[in-house]
């Protein structure tokens, strides 16, 4: 009987013709796809050469892993994609067999693969085809308490859903999804949900604290939350001694420690208990074309935290998370300084960050330092802060030689560009009605615990919509130093605030600010050079100079000429500290 398609009978001749058409179409699609890929590749090369020429820098070459073609289907090891069967043993057996055989591909086809913790091995590419969902169990007993890392310090943690230690030549690739089932682990602030969401969450179980502000998934989590230094492993104790607070020790979804030649490509990573991706002390890491997702209320729900790594490429990826999007770290306080491994030689390009506390972020755990970071062609849409650089006394570490170009932002609730050396581990944008006091200003001795931000070069920034355009706040004993911004256009409520900053050079700055009283605030800062300043709004107060340590401030530009008399001097600032140029 001849088949019928869309109401028409199809004979053998027509079937052959359709097949020829399909093959021709496939070839055409392949050619188009190849052409687009080639065009994108050419643009990438052009953009990179332009970046190198602009800043006169040499960017790193990142080595990528290569794998044998041998394929190990997890089904052959007993795995079932029914979303019910726990496949931990089967998947780990496939990974182990693949590695012992010299490496290759561990394959996950379509289906829901429920599992407990997975342990990557050298020379293994964990490949998830489109339609594959790797789902981690909510049974916390499957995750062992171990000595790991939490926000840059040694700590008690539950082992990560996916981990790898001292490995080489590893990858997670494909078009599938890796889901950490993070809602089973997280506490939630009432202030981050609407009334209906909060009621539903409370009705689902768990525990609400006495003041009704926080929901915990269990009493075990609540106990850890209310215990001082709960993550610290005390002398003479072992991780298993902290079982009573087990639920509190949220793992990061993927932890790679001291690994070389790593590739993460194509996969969606989502719903992590804490940070999504945490490469620690890794070398030659490529992150390409991935999607990282977390609910916006996810505490510590960072996208990727690159800690003490060298030779890193993050490109063509999308982040929409509950905390910082793309973040550079290098350990916290004394532990980070003792490790002494900066994050260095990093390229971050062609990425989009949606909801996050910061789009591209350095800190606050940067005690080992950061240097030679090359960041360009990135877009931040709706992130609390755009470019976010944060630290605090006690961290130590030097962040230097940071090169950023072509950053495009829209709808930033906080600051478009922020440097802050008074980071206080609170959300960057206050909740409605929340009052925050300015930090107490005092000189302290310079020690190894004194952090430094210096030698930043930022060019071509456009931000349409922010609370504040540019905010820099150093500490008296160690100002933010040698920050260079050029060709910047920002539409914001407030313009520029520079506090405890030295040698700040702002060139071709175009401000569209709602508040122009003042347009620019300079407080206890020196060697401030602002040229090519343009404002699209009527200026009430061009600049206010504040503090008796303010000196050598220079202004020039079209808006300076028309508003040169609209200046103020407060709290000991002297008129001779300001120079108006034509």
C-alpha cells in the first residue's frame, strides 16, 4: 500500500525524488552552517587582532584536549533513562572503563538519567546528546562529607555532583542538560520571593526561622546556618564529625581541582546547590558555547568561578544566575595568600550575562591575586552590577593588568562600573526600604593583608540604564590606582563617584544622568584626569571636591566649558586642587 503524506499518495518514484531533495537540502544547510561558522571565526580573529593592537598585549594560547573515538554507552553498563533508576554505579563504571581503555567518549543518549555523584577520569569526554538530562538525586545521603573548599577557604562540604581531581585531558560536551536539583539544598530569603511563591515554599515543608525571614530545607540546614564558623574544620575533627549539620554544606555542581586541558562545550549547566562551575588550580581550560542557569533567588548561585587557574578561555556562552555571572577568584585571606596562585592569562569574550549580581567580576576572594585578564565583546543585560571589582581589608592580593573592551549593558539596577574595597558580603542592590550606612573611614597599617587594585585599562563601554555610572571606592592606606577608562557612554541616575582613588584617567566620557548635583564627586582622591566630558542633561553642580586629601583634579570637555563655575568644595577640599582646561 502506498504511503500517504499530507493527504497525497506517495509512490516509489516520488520517494526517490524526495530523498534527493532532502540530501540536497542537507548539503545546502551544511554549506550554510559552514559558511556562518567561517564568518564567525573570521570575526573572532579580527576582533582579537583589534584588541591586541588597542592594548599592545600578548594573549595566551590555550591547549585543548583530544580524545580517542572509542565510545562507551552507559546503557551497556546497566544505566536506564527512566528518571527513577539511580544510575550512579553504571555511569561511573563507564567512565572508569573508558579511562582504563586509554580514553574516549562516555555517551548519554536521550532520556532522564538520575544519578548520584560522578567522578571524572583522565582522557574521558562525558558527552550528552540533545535530549539527555543528567539529573542529580535529592537524596543527600548519596553525597559524602569531605574536606573541600567554600568561598576560597578549606571547609567541610558535601562532595560535588560532578568532580575531578588531578586529571588531564577531560571534557563535558554535547547539547544535553546537567541539573543539580539545587532547590533541595538551598535556603531562600523571603525578600526574594513574592507572597504567593513564599506561601508555596513554606507549604512544601522545611523550616522557617523565628523572624520569618528565611526558609530552610531542613532542621539540619538551619542548625548549620545558625552555627558560627560551621564550615571550618576544627583541629582534631574529621568531616564526618559534622553530620548533624550535613544539609548545610551545599556542594558546587561541578568541581575540577588541579586538572589540565579541560573542555566544557555546548552543555547546559543548571540548578546548582551553590556555585555552578568551579575550576580550581586548573590549567588550559576552555569553556565554550555553554548555558548556565540558576533561579535569581539562589544564594551563592554563581555561574562560573575561575579560581587560581592559568590559561583560560570563556567564550560564546550565556549566564543567567542567582549570584555573580563570570567571576575571577584566587583564594580567601591567609589561605589564599599561602596558596599564592593568581588567576592569570584569561580570555573572556563574546558572552552574555542576564540576571546576576555582576556581569564580569573579580573578587572578593582574590587573595592570591589576578593578572593578565583580557575581556571583550561581552553584554550584560539586567545584572545588578556590570563590571564588578570587589575586595576588602584582610584579603591581600594584587589585581593588576586587566584589559577590557567593548562592554555593552542595559537595565543595570546598580552600578555600571564598580571598584569597591569595602565589600561586605551583602547583595549589591539594597532591597526596598533597606538603609545602608557608609563604612567608617580610617587609616590602617599596610600589611600583606592589604589588597590592591591597579592598572586597569577599559575602553568602549555603553550602558543604557543604571543607578550609578562609575563608582570607585578605595581605602585610605591603599587607594585604587591607575584606572584608565576611554570612550564610555552611560545613561544613569547618578554620574561618577571617586573616593580614595589615585591616578584615574577618564577620557571621552559621555554621561546622561538624572542627578547632576553633583554630576561628579571626588573625595580624598588625587591625580584625577577627566577629559572629553560631555553631559546631555543640564548641570546643577559639575563637580564636588570633598576632603583635605583631594588634589590635582583636572577637567576638560564640552560640558566643562559651559559649567566651569558650577563647582563646590567641601570638608577641607581647596580650590587650588581643581584645574579647568579648555
